[in-house]
C-alpha cells in the first residue's frame, strides 16, 4: 500500500522526487563524512553535538625551569670576518663555549649520543662526541655569573683564513654555542643541563642576517628538546620599533616565558595580541600542534578541528596556563 502511494506521488509530483533525492544526498554525505573522521556540516548537527564532536587530543604541558638564555644584541653588525657579540643570561653560573665551522652530521650524532650513550654536561663531553670536527674552538676561561648580561665577543682568528662556508646546503654550521652549568651541584638540581644554539653568521656566499637557527635543550634524563617558535595572533596594532619584544604587555610576556620563548630574536617574533582571533574577547591560551599557532581562548578551542589561522588540521593542543593561574594573574592586575 505504501509502495503504491509513493509511486502515485512520484508520477504526479516531480517536486516529491527532487525532495527525496535531496534528503538521501544529505543523509549519505553525513554518514560518509562521519565514517572517514571528517567534520560533519554544522547544518546537520545540533549545538550539543557541536560541542562534543572535537577529536583534538589535549596534551598536559610539563613546565621545567630553563637556566640558560642567549641573545644576539646586534645581529646586523655580525659577520664571519668581524665576529659576533653574544649575551648570555643564565640563572646560575655557566660556561660558554663556541665552535666555529662545526660539522652538521657530527653535531646531530652528538645529540643522539646524549640520548643513548653519555650525557653532555660539559664542553669536554661535547668535544668527545664531535671528534674534533670543527675548525676553531673558543672558550671563555671565567665562568659567566648568574644574571650577568655581560656581552661576549666571539670571532675567528685571522690565521684561520675562512671567508665563507660554501653554498647551501652546507656541511658545516657557521657557529655553535654551548652553554653548560659551571657548578656540578647545579647539574643535579636542574632538569636542563646544557643548551646548544646553532647560529648563522653571514659570509660572502650566504648573506642571510645573523640569527639563531636552532636551540636544543639537553635534559639530565637523556632527552633533548628542539626549542621552537610559537606564532601568536596578530590582531592588535603594530607596536613601535623601539620595543625589544613586539606587544610587550605583561600578559604576552608571561605567556612567552611559560613557553620558553622569551629569549628569541625580535625579528622572529610575530605581533602579539591577548585577544582570541575568533571571539575577540577571551585571552589567548591554547597552542595548536603541529602548526604552533597560539590564537584561541579556552572557550573557542573546543569548536575547532582546524587551525583558524592556517586551516591545518590540529593533531594536539595544550594550554599555556591553567584556569587557576589565569585567575591569579587577573586578581593581581
């Protein structure tokens, strides 16, 4: 009986056929998108499903104290022939050692030896892992006192006769700076026992401005972390060029310090904003991985499986600070 009724409607009402096909198409699309893990269109979901459909993994951020800091105060003045000025900023007494023309392959092998063989706690340990695969070593005899921001001049000797390191890709890094703890007792206190900074120095073949290319934090447990840049939202007006850090507000500075990026170069920083790029109301708190955009607040992060800045799918995310810390910061201000 029902079949006869549908056939009758089909014969005398073409609109019924169009509506039936449209409904079947929408239902099939929703099933296929859900089966392959893609986002179901919002029109096919209610508000409760929208809030609970997120599949982004929430990582717990492990905060550790980094005793090392290194800056390049005047990157425009640095050159292979004229040298470079470095400013260490450490929480404890440290030793600065610079290696010119360090082998790329040997350096990464040394990092692997820190994981599987022995811990790189001293300059001698790194030199043993490098097998002397560098052109010149410069070590400052006096240890750098904690919180002492005295500038250190690092340069190649004149008899080295090195004017460039060849075309890209190179087999040697221009400069590798190693910071280690001077006091053996401090190595038992801190999780991070050394920092390796790979620095580019402009020469005749490659005139890219001086900058820190990579920073590796070596842990006492035998791991090492590649310190990466976070990309903050840029919805606020551009700050003045005289600021050492763009958007140098107390909130943004606190977020950068928690992420371990407060010592990065100004030219590598993006303009910071405390407002979420979606609601323009809540403070930015969530880091999206793998794109590393920091642009969402606690309220908006649950609605996104793709980064609103670059549209890359979010695999993991973690907060810069907990709700309790945010409340404490708000009450302090």
